[in-house]
C-alpha cells in the first residue's frame, strides 16, 4: 500500500509543479496532482511537469470540481461538449504523467443535475466514465458532502448502472456529510481505488494524520478487510499545519500504522 500526498496539501504555498518537487523530498511513495485551474489542465503544462518526476509515481489527477465537471450533467449538448473538451485535455495530461486515476466530484447538488434521478445521472456519468476509460484512465467518484456522492448508497446505485466506476474514500468529507466513514467503506466495497486522509483534533479542527484523534488503525483494518491495496493520500489544506516538515512526519506515521496492521 503506497502512502502519498496531494499537491492540494501544499496549495497555495507552492505552485503545482513545485509542490510535486516538495512531495518527492518528503518521503512519499506517490502523489495526487490537484490541478488548480484551467491553465494546468492542458497537456502542455503536464509535459513540462513530467520531465521533473524522474520516475516518481502520480496516483491520480484532480481538478477544481466547480470548473467544468458540472457541464457533463447539463441538458445542453453544447455545454456538455465544453466539458468533454476539458476532459480530453485532462486525460492527455494524465497520460503524460503516467497516471491511471481521475478523482471526480461532478455537479453541485444545489445546481444543474441536483434534481435528476438515478437513471439520468448515470446516463450522463457513464459517458464520462467510458470516455475516460478509452483514454486509459479510471474515473473515481469521491464522496463529497456537496456533490453527487453526498451520502452512503449513492455509489452503489451508480455502480450497478456503470460497472467500471471506481470510488475514492475521503474521511474529511465523510465527517462533513455527517455519515460514518464505515458506511462509505461498505457502500464502495470492492471498488475503493484509493483514500484521502486527514485528521481532526479535540477542538474539531482538521489537521495532519497523526496530529489528531482519528483512529487510523481502525480505518486501515477495515480497508484491508475489504481487500484494499490502493494508495493512501494525505489531503489537507495549507492552513491545517505550520511547517512542510510536518507532512514528512505524517507520511511516516501513516506508514507505521499500515505496517503495524500486517
């Protein structure tokens, strides 16, 4: 099981390409590249970044979910077409980075698509899933409190209609949804591609894994019990820690927890 860091954890302290350089130096096994804007979605940007990796693994790519993912669920073909244009750019970028996974949010529940039924949502989402698959990338739907996967049960409904669909477990988003993370593990059983990790302290503030009160041993026991062997990615915000060196300690902590499970 690889332990990595999302470049989102270093935003806005570092530009995306510089965040990758930092992650490589922090003892991580891999990274998630969280592209911060349209400028970075283009393959020209990833081509320049790829030359700096020197074989370092990129587990997944991520975009600002409010940029174009909602377009895929719009009733207008033209709007959906713009979304597919940027998806094509993203897939070309993923290929350049040697990346096989795309962390996906989808539409905002309060916006376009929010009132659609399962069949309608699945029909639109399937177009994206199979387009990504043709480009050698798995679409991985993340549980996000404000988006498509805002509660347990959603993934199973969509997976039943779109077999290649994969999932991403994000424990901070599980907290925000007010559903237990265990319910999401059960819902995504057999299809969890990777996980996003964070911690929470006694005051309810998010922090780095190992600096709070979350029971990571319980989490990884549950994941191993599900046959999970994907990447464990630390994803926090720049305001959740003081010094970049804390990220290195957090990587070591997560590795120790996983090693202790056996």
